[in-house]
C-alpha cells in the first residue's frame, strides 16, 4: 500500500509538471493576435517563433535524454521546470519580436527535460500491463494544460493585457519543481517481469534504439502527428477570431474546449482501451492508434468545411476529431516502452522527440504560417485590393488549414505499418530480458506497482 501511495504521488506530480509544460507553451498561441497587431507581424513571422523554439527543444532533448538514463531524473525535472518557468515570466518583458524570440528559446531548453525523464520514471514505477493508463494520466497534462492556458490567457489578456499572462504562469511551475525534489528515484527496470538492472546490450545506445524497426515507424508517426499538433495549437485561436468572427476571449474559450477538454476523454479512454487491447494482441495498442486516426481525419476535414459562423458544427466535428487524436499519446508512448530495454527508455524518448520535433513540429507552424500568407495574397488579388485586409488574412488561414487532414491520413497509414512490426520487436526484447534476468538478481527494493 505504501508503494502504491508513493506511485500515486509521483504520477500526479509528473502530471502537474506536464500540465505546466503545455500551459506555458500554449500561452503564445492564445495571445497571438494582440502580439501580431502590436508589432505588425505576419503569420510567417509568428510561425518561425514556434519553429525556433521547437528546434532548440529537440536539440537539447537528446543530451538531456541520455543524461536521464545516467543521472537522477527527479533533479533533472526540478531544474528543467524552474528554468522554463523563469523564462516564461521573462516572455512578458519582451519589447519586440526578437527579444520574445530569444526568451522563448530559454523556455524550450527547460521544457526539453520533461518528456525523457518523466516517461522513463513512469516506466520504472508501473508494470507493462498498467503502463498505458499511467502514461495517459501523465499525458492528461497536455489537454488540461492547453485548456486552462487558452481559457485563462484569453480572459487575462483581454482584461489586463497579454504580458500579464506570462507573469502568472511562473508561480505554479516553481512549486512543482520543489515537489519533484521529494520524489525518490526508482530502480531502473524495477517494474519489469524480468529484472535486468545493470545489464545492457552491446553497442552505441543510440544505434541500439534505432535498430528496432518499430521505432522508425513510431518516429515517422511522431513527425506527422507533431506537424499537425503544433500547427493547429498555434493558429486555431487566430483562425476562430478571423474566420468565425470571435473576439479574443471567445476564440480561446472554444479552442480550449476543442483542443483541450476533449483530450481528457481521449486519453483516459485511450489508455484504458490500449491496455485491454495489448492483453489480447501484441500489436493492439498500435492498431487502436491506427483506427483512431482513420476516423478522426474526415471529422477534422468536415470541421474546417463548415461555413462562417457555424460554431456548433465546427465544435462538434473538430472536438470529436481531436479527441480521437489524443489516443495517439496513450498508445504510441506505451508502445515505445514495449520495444526498448529499460536502461535506454529516456534515450529512446529523446531520440523520438528530437525527430518528431525537428521533422514535424518545427515546421508545422512555419509551413502553415507561410501557406496562410500565400493564400491571403491570392485572396487579396481576388478582392482587387492592393494591401492585405483582415478578410484576406481570414481566407488565407482557412485555406492553409486544409493541410491538416491530409497529414492526418498519412499518419494513420504509418501507424498501421508500425502495427505490422511491433509484435516481433516485443518478442525479441522479452527474450533478451529473460536471458539477462538469469544472470542478475532482482533489485532489493523495486518501486513497481503490483
């Protein structure tokens, strides 16, 4: 019972850290329109703000992931949360585009610590049959962070100005950093059926991860998924404001619901279903992810196809489609741990995050921003105008958003390909772990949940 209480405490602290991770990251999207108007920016410039953030986030994440496999993950998390919280507050002090650009890079460095260290901790606390549900609770930080960030930022920015939103976000982050230091570091591999603590396969740690066929499909899926996630999260409040005529508070409230609140259902339901499917089929988690994306794709397309002002139709279709997209996290993140040895899980997550952010997330916002500017200029010509009007900008952003369902369809195909290789990779890992367990005693005090 004591171990269960400790595990529950750890999981909720990690959830809180992940929530603030996405809360702080989403603030910029929530206040995009007042920043754009104050500094006279176009969508391409706003997109590149996110691209620079993501590229540095990905680059720093790889060494932090390797460090998480070798040093105390709890301290890495505490330091990382403190760093990104301080830089988030500093974002409110930015006086022009380039000062905000520089400060957001600091946020990216701190946030790069979260995913590798936290996912590795979860893998060493919860056994395989409970891991997807644990990860789904941890990943609830994503939709709840986005929901609360959009909702509160829209209210605060309209009432007090966009800078105040960044200042307030610093406080809970520093509290969570202190709570992270109270977590006791668990034994690596202590939650596995076969204890392999102290045993590693030979060769480069990076190559040992990348030689797993399923990892390549998962990496490609991450790039496609993150392209969409960053593009939509960054520009949906602006899209609702321009195309559907919402004010700042209204646009962020709707974005909070269709991008955030629906994720609670998607993650909890997806985590429960993923563990059930794995008990009957080795590739059950990947098949569930595949089915979810195939269904969500037409829903997102139909949401974008709703006419101006049809907010009910948009919310029902977009909310349903995005809810299914959240199943990705509960299934694919757990699948990574199914095929990677315990001592390399943080490294695997860092490599996965590096690839999916560099190849996907980093260009989602910039490409959507450039497409928006491109189509806005075409709309301007159709109008017969000589300067970009807000009407042309609205049409441009609307047209650019149609890239999202196209990428979503490709993602579903890639996930299906991964479902064809994962069973063999899982079996290979289990054979190695059985052989290694015969050579080493079990750790004296594993922190696993029985």
